[in-house]
């Protein structure tokens, strides 16, 4: 089997090779940028969705599902929103052989689909807060080079939309979302940056936007999610108002929280290595693969022991695959390492006779476990695997963002950079020109910036009101 491209020197080639070789996505569909989810990749996506649902529902959000088509007249009500998406939307102008009286937009995101209905649902302060989410496909006409999970035209998308009684309540919902994503990231073993976007890069129609970014190779970063505070920017045009306790009429304040299949791409990009993908246990399509190693005269014993191990682990809720194929053991090890399975249990004659299994995790650590304590041992090994995966990711994360004191240091930079920024837009654009990328924003409280305060703005030299910001080249 061919070796993968070098991750450090040819990250994009490595990434595409891993996604294809691990059978996570199939790009051979007839519409560019709209990929097929094969069984293995779909299992990973569903496991990721379970984490999202678990954490958002823990905050009191409830699931809904809205149609994919949006009437053009509704889509046009929020002009700033249109300015951000009109170049990316797909238009439906015919139904069968008939021209539609009102053209339809294929959902790029759901503000303009949901908010006319929110205006019907919200009448009184007793209807608030309204916190709902959906997991759906969105469609955007992406004109850049498409890449699986990272840049596609049909996007598997999680979006929460909320209505709150006032701005402090909406601000608190943003904080709740940041906390929920922090817990999600623990499950994904992903360190990340939580950055408030500069004014020129916030979501269209937002009062402010906070995005989650991760370094993925060289000076490249990947945005993996965002939270937006809208104030009344949508509730005004869509008439979402309520009767307050004092009888007055007020517009709601709104927030959104969005995540997409980019999270799966981030997991591949951050944790993968020269052997292939590496999945955290909560996301892995299979947490454990059992590999029988038949030996002449011991075939039946090995098969029985392997089947017993598989059935016992399934009985306690583990995702297990028993690999009874005719491949040689070495070929099986290669394939499951490429596919990123956290834990492999090998059972040969020696293990079958001793009622043991040889456990090998995806990071290369091995030990013998007794089958009498199988369930507890597997739980311990998976927890240790996730802990070490997180430690390694955090170590690389710290190395991937380096402070810079002068604009010249940004030119050709091989890492993302912490920079001092005065907050002035013209200085931000100077930074972007120097790094040939973007000023991603300033860190929120849940992101650890350098311990020393920045001395001056990297662009103008101003010393007052200077904060740390991150500059990088978005993937």
C-alpha cells in the first residue's frame, strides 16, 4: 500500500489522501462540491452529532426542523443578510414546467426561513426564551477549490437560533453557547481559539460574531464554528416582538450558534498522522476492533474468544467491529490504523489459552489485559487514549501560534501569530496584507493569550488600548 504524503510538508495532499483512504467521503458524485457520505464516514458524523445534541440540549435547547426552501420576498427582508449571501445562494425558479410566481432560495442558513415563524410563535414574555436548534443540510455556491468537509457546496450543518427578552439575556445565551462548545471540544480532544471577529469580518446582520478557529498546518487555520449576537437586527425586519409584563411591545434580542461538518475535517487534520486518521473515542465509528489471529490447531478457540470479546463489549454499549476477514494480520493492522480506530484487541493462540487479549491503541501503546476485567480495562484504555490525544494536540497547538512584534515577521510566516492590535481597521488590513491572510480577531475569556500584555500595535506602534489578536491564513 502506498505511503501517505508528508503531513508537515504537503498538508493539503496528506489531508485529501487520508479522507479518501479512510473512506470518510466520496467526492465522485456528479455535482462538484456535493460529496457522498459512505458508511464509515457517516458513522463518524453521526457520533459527532450525538455530542452536539447532548451538549446543546443540556442547555435547554430543543430540536426543530424547518423546510429547505425560502421564499425570495422573505429572504430579501434583511438587506445586510442578503449582502452576505446573495452571491452564494442557489435559486429555484421553476416547479416542474411552470415558472414560480415567487422564486425560492435553497437554504444557505436559516435566519430568513425561521424568523417569519418565530414572529408567530413569540407573542408574550412568557414565550421567552425560545431556544431551538436543527441539524440540516445547507447549500452555498462555493466558488473556491472544494475539499471534503472543509469547503463544500452542500453542508451538514448544526444551527441554534434563539429569541431572548433583552440584550443581557442574549449575551448570557452567547456565554452558554461558548460553554457548550467548550464541552464539545473536550469530546473531540480539540484545543481551539475563541476569537471575536473584527467588524469587517463579522457575520452579515450580526452585532458581533465570535468564531472558533484551530491551527491545521503551517500558518493555516480552520474556522470550525461561530456564535453570533444579533440584538434586534433580525427581529425588527421580521416583526418578532412580544408583550412585556408591563404591557409594552418590545422586539426580542436574538443569537445563533453554528457548527458544520468542518468539525470532522478538523478532527482529521489535528489528530491524524503518517499512518492515517486518528479518532477520539467518542467520535470513532468503531471504538474497538477485535482482530483474531488464527493459528493452526487453535482456530476454533481463537474464534470463540474473539466472538466473546466482541459480544461482551457490545453488551455494555461499545462500538465494536470483529474483523474476521481473510486478510493477513499485518494488513488488518494497517487498515484499521489508517481508519483511526482508537483501540485494537488482538487474540491469537496464546491469548485464547490465557484468557487475555493484547490491546494496542492508535498511538502505538500496547499491553496485555485479562478477559476477566475486559469491560473495565477497555474503558480505562480508551480514557487514557483520549487523555494522551488531547495532550499531544495541546502541545502542537501551543507551537502553532507564535507572537510577532513587527509586520515583517508576518511575511512568509510558518505559524499563526499573536500580534498587538489597536483595534483600528486600517491597521488590521495592514496585518492582513503582511501575512497574506486574515486578522481573525481578539481572544474571548475562554482563550488563553500570551501572559505578557502586548507592548504596541504591530502596525501603527500605538500603545494605548492595544490587545492581543491572532493573524493567520484561513484554509
